[in-house]
C-alpha cells in the first residue's frame, strides 16, 4: 500500500477517532492551543494597533516589531523556551504561537485605523462624540475589513503551526505526524498532515464567513447587483456611453 492509501485507511477507522488520545482528543487540544494563542495575540496587538493607528504615529515601530517577530522561527522560540523556566509542553507552544500571531494582527489593525479618513473622524467629533465613541462607531467599522484580514491570517498560520507542539511534549494533531516519523510510518505522517491542512482550511472558511457577517455596508455583498448611481431616478432607463437610453 502507498502512503496515501495507508493514510486513508487510518482516517476511515472509527477507532482511531474515538480512542483515548485519538484524533478527536488531539483535535480538541490542537484547537485549544490555537484559540488561546490567537486570543492572547488579539489582547496584545489590537489595543496597540488601534492606539498607534488613531494617533497616526508609530509606523516605524510597527515595521520593526513585525519584521523581528516574523524573522524568529517558532521552532527556535520553542527551543529557547525548553531551556528556560517555561519549559516544554502546551504552555511553551501557546506562548510561541502568540508571538507568531501578533505581527499580522498588529500590522493590519494599524493600517486599517490609519487609513480612516481624518475628515470623517473630525465630523464625528464635531457631533459631540467622545474619543471612545469615535473609535467604536466610526473608526472600527471602516477598519474592520483589514482588521479581520489580519486576524484570519494569524489564525490560519497558528492552526497550521500548532503541530509543532508535539516536538516539545505537547498535544495536538502534530502528535500523529511525530508518531509517524518515530515509527517510520508514512501513512501516519500523511494522515496527520491531511488533518492539520484540513483544519487550517476550515479555519480560513469560518473566518471568511465571520468577516462577511460582521463587515457593515455593501462590502458584505460583493456579488450583489451593481449599485444604482446616485443621480439615477427609479423607473428611468440609465443612459449608455453614447447617451442613448437602454
């Protein structure tokens, strides 16, 4: 049997899903590690990105943080944590993945809030809105598409990378891949890779749908019919380029 055939046999066996430390158990741990890492990154990156973006400063700082964080491999952080008080296991993986998730969220949040039209912000202040109200009711809806793109990018990267937890004694779907390497079982390696890739794709799909739901305005419906021009009167045919009505 080829490696792919062995992987399909492994994935089609219900026992491999329901047994102790089976696929379902490993999936729950994998999702827990990923969710905690992304939430921690959100708690750090969102306030900083919003503060710097609304102030219109800090582009150099954002660039430095983003480049330095991306330049440090997650596996290198896990190796450093192994010889520090953090040690091995899921905690070390979660911290490393949090560092890995911060750059896309921070960068996209900063760019999104920095790109809000200052005139819109000034008009909101002129109406008596407080700074918090301007950020929550004006800046955030306009910046939300870019913010959600950063969150989606970070989440997919974290889910795809969380398999490294198995290398430092942690849980998750990476344990299937790690076990396959230890036993020289290519079917297990391929099965674990398929599961991690499928989970990353499902994460992408779920966050795309979430972005569609939470994004206000016509951006939610990019496939909808062409919007009517502001000066078009309902019931009157629109003119063509030659000036003759259709």
